[in-house]
């Protein structure tokens, strides 16, 4: 019986084990498969839309590398690349394979996803009332979620009226030659990488709700103040093959166009038809480099605001704006045609000979805009140029230096006053489109710089520029303080609309309008009349302050309404002097420096001396500077900006070389011969614990042909240091701490560390009191100044050095001479 039971149990166990073993194999295979990651196999997306492709894995995914072939990059873009997902966006209809290399643990798995991109459905639009003449595309409710650009809207009824062809300016009224109009296509294909979502894979957008309408217009909503809009190539991209991969210059997944540049120098105005309640902004770009920076608006060659453009009516703005930035337009002018003079854009820095792109945006976020057309137009030339007078800021310059040339045409009301500049000898000097002349380094000779009219009259004017090394005895350049009362200095306030308002000149300085924060000064005529070249100086110093209605300097706005929270000063060419435009790079580091730095003002924005360091500017840009814009964010109604001074500073000081053998420095130890000071990076170091020191610089003066009488001051900078070389700020009751000290400027025989010197406050021949220069408490260091004008000339002639003496000094401390300066 037991045997039978054992047999049954054995057989039962065998069956169970058999079933168990039979089940192990498939389960093990299933678990192994489960460990491998999977990828979404198929995705269908519409042009302009986005979908997410996901990685599924039970184990942690360390990294996934996403890739498309070259053809695929034209069909979809990738953004938000993560280990377990990526966002794909349809660019144009087609099929593409997305490859993912997924790293899980130590293994990498290659997976693919088939992506089909379908054409976007047509979006019905609701025509705007005919009286507004706006081709604004309004999506039906079913399609209102389309905010990613690239959609094609049903045709908005095309305006039947002819484009505005009459331009009214202060100089005269001009008629557009419609047969010579050049239209910039407003298509997604022609939109630059800057603003086109479909041409970038980083997921960044600069606008919302973009619709390309059948009538050739484009509609969008801005998402940022000033920097949210559309931009288009001048020489248009017209077929898909024009768009190329620009990953090498812009980043992976970015598409662009390399042939967007065109010569537009023959045109007179940019004509733009726009529907927008907000004031507009225009930027231009020369070359692909300006289009390949991180984000819109990049490094534009020019920037202008609509307030300075030409409208059919001057009174188009509401008294108060409802936007965060820029003016609000009156309802009757919501749809309007504006003209931007090419000469204005050139003055702002645009080179019309190689224009690559143009961009438009509202100044405020949350503004809905339709750009209907962008045209470059020519006008009919009713009055041709009959004469050109050319003048140069300098007719003689050194190799490598710059100057500027200007052309004045006759008659003064000639229709087209743009000239083309050429040089007869580019091996000696070149000239660019805006009249900046650059002498070639190492060259000498002459070049004739010629201005030729561009209205068909072919009138010329010229000036000869001589390039040669300066004479062996160069002209001594002295610091120059501007005469602010001069008629050659033009100072104005930009009131926000209309012409600039002249500032008033008073004993306080130049006073600008109360409550207005945009001011500008043009000193180009002053420089010319005084034959001043900024390149000859070290600094341009502009001192300004904010005053209240009583003429008192404002120290604190104290929460007043309109108090500014930022401000800037920009050194700019004549055409950019408007109170708000940016100027030249103020921290230029060389030819490879493409970042234009601004000079921001210091808090609390109540006044300062703003300094432009000439050595930190591009010489070519510096030559264009005609003045500056001084702008605060805003200003309380009862306060105004006052310009106190403008100074071209030249550092003609002599900084004595303390390591020279012409400088003898010693410590008087109290007995015996003087002990020579030691030279170190800190300066000249005297004996520790000894308080009588002296310096003889007579040999240095003689060796360098220096006369103290030729300077305004002698400055001696010194300090006390401890054994570790740290400046002593407080003796803190240390034994030997001094309670007085003096410096004496003396003849050689009196250089001993303690003797008195010459009278340091001489008032004339009747002054018989010899004043001493006592040092200032706490006697740990200072800059001592001997004012040359306060010395007796006959005594000054005997000065060979100075004695610097403290009452005493702690044993572990010593005097260090930091510098000796002869001040001009």
C-alpha cells in the first residue's frame, strides 16, 4: 500500500514538473521581450501640427538619439527631444522614417517609426467688413486651435482699390512708379528661420495663430513686446528645394535659405499695407550671419519705429495707448499703408546693396496683425540732381584710420538724394555705402572719393583723401570740454510723436522737456567746426542729471509716478539720433565680435557721468558717431533731464615708472645711511616699523625731459601694509600707531624723510607763510596732491622729490608707494 502511494505521488510530481517545465520556456521568452524598449510604430500628422512619438520601456532609458535623413528633415521637424519622447511637426506632405537609438542599461536598441504627413485642411475664413479693407483671416470654431503656422486659409475677398501711390512728405509729394514695384512674397516657404516654426526643431515660437491667406497676406498674434512678428527673404524662396539644412551654422533640425540676398539700392521706399491696432516696428538684415543668431530679432542692420514712417495722415494715434508698448492707432487707420524711406533705413545701418531679409512686428504683445503686402517702390523723379558738394570730416588720415564723407545735393528738394560712393584707389582707401572712408593699413597715397547721383542724372561730386603717416612731431591733443551754448550743438527732446522739440540752454546746462524721457544731441557740426576727431581721444564723457521743477537735482524718485526702472545712452550716427535708437557697440573686442553691447545707465537713473571708452569701439563705427541718444524708461511729469557737460578726455598724464633707476627711494632708519626701498608688484616697499621715507625723482625728470611746471598737479599715492601685504584700514590701537603725518616736496638736500619742503598753498609774493601738507587721519594711506598753481614757481623749480613721514609705525607694518603721477 505504501509502495502504491509512493508510486502515485512520484507519477503526480513528474506530471506537475513536466507542466512546470513546459511553462518555463515561453514565460522566459516573454520576459526577455518585455525588457526590450518599444517605439510608436506609426504616426500621422497634419502640416503645421505636432504629435509626440514615445518610447515604452520597463527599464530606465538612459538616452535616446533621434534622427531623420536629409529628405526627412524637409518633411518633419523634431523638437523637445527626450529619452522617452520626441515631438514631431509636419512641414510638408510626405512620408518619412524616424530612427531612434535607445540605450537601456548597457545595450542600445534601434527602432523606427513611420511618419505620414498630410496636407492641412482648408480653413474657412470670415471676411472682415469691406470698409476696413483688411484681409484678416478668422478661423471657424472648429479650427481655432491652429496656432502653429503654415495653415492655408480660404481666400479673403481681395481689395479692389489700387494700392496707395501718392507719398506726401514735408519735402514734397511724390508718385509711385507702379511699373517698377518689387513685391516681397508673404509665404511660409519664404519666411526666414527666425520666425517660421516649420523651419526650426527647437519648439520655440515667436508668434501665435499664424495664417497664410489665399490673397497673399499673413495674419498672426504677437506674444512678446517688440520681438514677435514675421520676417521674409528679399530674393524669395520659391520652391521646396530652395530650403536647405543649416544645422552647421544654426543647430540641429534648423532649415534655411542661402540665396535670399538682393540689391535693392535702386528703390526709394518700402511700402507696407498692414492691419494692426498697435504701432509697428521694422528691422532689416544684411547677410545670413545676421539671420543665424539664437532668436528673433537677432542682429538687425537697422531698426525703425512706425512713429517715424510716412502715413497718409499725421494724426493717426490715440491720445493714450491701450497696449503695453507702442501707440494705439485710431480705429479709422487700423488698416493703413505706410512708407519707409530707404534713406532712413540706410541711415540706421542698412546696406541696400546686399539686403537679405525684412521683418515686421507690433511693438506690444497680444496684438493681432495682418501684413497684406510688402513692396519696394520707386517714385517718379520730378526734380533731378544738378550738383553735388562733397565734404570730408578729415582730408588727411593715417593708415588704418577712418574719416567720413557727406554729400549735399542741389537742388535741396531734389526727388532722390541717395548717392553711390566710390573710391578711385581702393589700395589706399575704401568707402562704404554710407560714406565711411577707411585708409588701408600700411598704405600711403591719395584716393578720390566720389558721390554719384542715383536718379539717372549721373551728376558727381568728389573730394581727395590723402593717406600718410603722421609727422614725427604729432599735434598734442588736449582734453576738450564742449561749449554747450554753441549753435553747432543741436539738442532735442523726442515728445513721442511729431518733430523733436529743441532743448533750452541755460547756466545749468542744456534742459530738455519736462516729463519726456527720450532726448538726443547732435554734435557733428561742433566736431567739424573745432576740427575734433573722437579717435584722437581716450574717452567721451557725458554728464547728465534729472532735475525737478525748481531746478534741484533729483536724488531719489521716492515712488513718484513715472519713475524709470531702466535707461540707456547710445552713441549713434545722425540718422539714428531720435532719442531711442541703439548706437555703436560700446564694448567691441575685435573683428570677430558680432555682439553689439549697449550702455545701460546706473540705478537710480537720476544722473551720472556716462563714459564711452574709445579703445573699446570699432574704429569704422566710431567714425559714424554724430551724437548720442539719452533715454530713460519714463519720467515724472514735473521732472526733466539736464545735460551738464560733454568732454572729450585725453589722458596726457605721465605715470612715473617706479622701477626706473631714475627713481631713488629710501627709508631713514633713524641713524646711519638711508636704506633702499624694494620694488615689488605692490609698488616701492619701505622698511617695516620705520616712519620716515623719501623719494628722489630728479633724475627721472631729467632723463624724460619733464618739467613739473608743465603739469597741473603732482599726485603721490601711498598706503600702509601689514606683514602679509594687506592694506591697513585701521591700526586698532596697535603700539606705534601714528596720530599725525606729513608730505613735503623738497630740494635734493632736504630729502631725508623728515624735513619740510616748499609752500604748498602759496598765494603770491606777499605770502610769507610756508604751509605744510598734513596727511589725513587715520594715516593708513591716501593720494596726496600738490597743486602746481598753488606753488611759488621759483620754489617749484628746486623740487627733486618728497619726504613722506608718519609720527611712528607699528613694528610689523610698512609704507608702500603705489604711484607717482604728473597730471596734465
